[in-house]
C-alpha cells in the first residue's frame, strides 16, 4: 500500500485544493501577478483540472516555451522533411513531430507519399532500426529538453562503441534555463514567478533555478503535475512575490532531488555541449541548445551530408511564437478553433500533446 505521502489521490484532493486556493487569495490580496509554467505537461494539467477558475482574477497563469516540439524552429522542421525525402533514408521520429506543418508539407504528408518515416518511442529504437537496415541510413531528429538528451547521448555512445556507421541525428535539443532567463528579462512577458518543469528538474536539480532567481530576482518553484502540486507552487510563488523574496524551492521532492540526476547529466555532457540555438518565437538564445562535441561530429547528419534548405518563414497568421513567449494566449489567435484545430493544425502549439493551443482547445479553456 502507498504511504499517505506518495498516494496520488492526496494530490487530487478537492478539499486540499480549495484550501490552497483560499490561501492564494488571502496572500495575493488585490495584487496582480503573472506566473509562467515552463513545462507543457503543466500547461495540460492546469487546463485539464480547470485550475485557472480557482484563482483570483489578478493571478494569471501563462504558458511558456515548455513544449520541445513547439519551440523547434521552422528551419529545423524543413530540414527533417528534406531528410525524409532522401533515398535510402529512414527518418525515425517521435510521434508529435509527424504533423508539424512545414512551409509546404509535413513528415506525415511525406510518409503518405512514400517516404520511410517511422515513429519511435526512444532513441534506442532508432539505433535498432540502423542495425536492422544496414543498407539505409537512419536519421533521428534529436528534439527535446534535458530529459531527452541523456538517452539520445546513450544511443550515440552505443553507436560509436559498436562501430555503427549508418546512424545519425539532427541535433535539435534545447536547454530550458537559458530560455526561462531570457523570458524573465522580457518586458512584454512580465514574469513575476516561474513554475519550473518537473521532468527537466529530475535531471538538472535546483541549482540552475537558484542562479536564475539570483540574477533576475524572480521566484522559482519546482512542481509536480497534480492539482495540489501546482496550486502549492502558485501559493509559494505568490507568497515570495508579495514579500519581495526570490529563490528556488523544490515542491516535488518525491521525484526531484537537490542535485538532480548526476549520472544522466554526465552521459549527456559526454556527447553534447551548450551552443547558441534558435527557438521558435524566442530567437537565438545563447547556450540555449545542445550541440554534438567534436568527438561525435560524425553522427551529425548535416556535417556528414550537408543539404541546402531554402528560407523557411513561419506561417504569418500563426501566433505560436507569441504564445511560447507568454505574450499571448491561444485564444488571442484569430485562427484558434476555426482555421486551426488538432485535425488541421496551422502551428506546432496545436499539434503537440503538450502544446498550449491543443490543451486550450481540448479542455475548453477560455483564458
């Protein structure tokens, strides 16, 4: 039997949620605050549980760049599509990337036209495909945050160890703390507190948020994904913001340790290094991406076989970039629910299961 501390039902208890909501109202008073959730899973959990309806009018929860599919820039999407079209190539991708629209196509459309595009659930599946198809090259778009980079790195290390010469990646990993720090300094976003991502924090621990809080004077709270988890983080952020405190607190100790997961970080660091990288809607962020170290350059498909990609402007009618910055809500988009829905997405925020637009559409969020 689970202990009371770890029983998931305790974190969905409506009485506990109501008490937390009342504390938030008392602490906030009439002070308006904007709190950003830096994780797409938080965005979905907030929408599914209707948590915004429990908060006082002045407390705004805004979505941030917490969806790795959503922040992947248009140029990288075009690069994936171009690779999928090449002969003797298997494009092994995580499922959400399939429907992200490019300028004139998508991976799903190319698959329907005969491209060998396959959905994988882990990088090791892509490695298996390379072993099973020695006459083809297997290309894995390495999309994801700090959570995804250790298993991608492990696949690259194993490919080198076993002498596999037909396995490649498109380095498209992104690092969350530099993006959050950039947004904390954005006057349009105006962030008063950060609900920090639970999954990423399992890997990186608390220190990156402490550094961010010191530099930007913004309180940070690591949270789990149940309603009581999230409301507890909101309460703590409101308390710190009202009292003028900043710092980083761990409200998800059942999963997140102070130092994160050092072994996972060492594995990722053996293969990847921080590089300047483009994010959709945020531009190029210094040290915001994960690039291959020189020892592993041969696994970068763009180094092994450079391909010319024409300019890839984003759909001008789509405001995904502003949604990812917390500068707009999904419902602010004129396409939301009419010209753009999960069956006919115009932008990645409506494609991904962790996208803010998809969450708002699915759960009927009004703002």
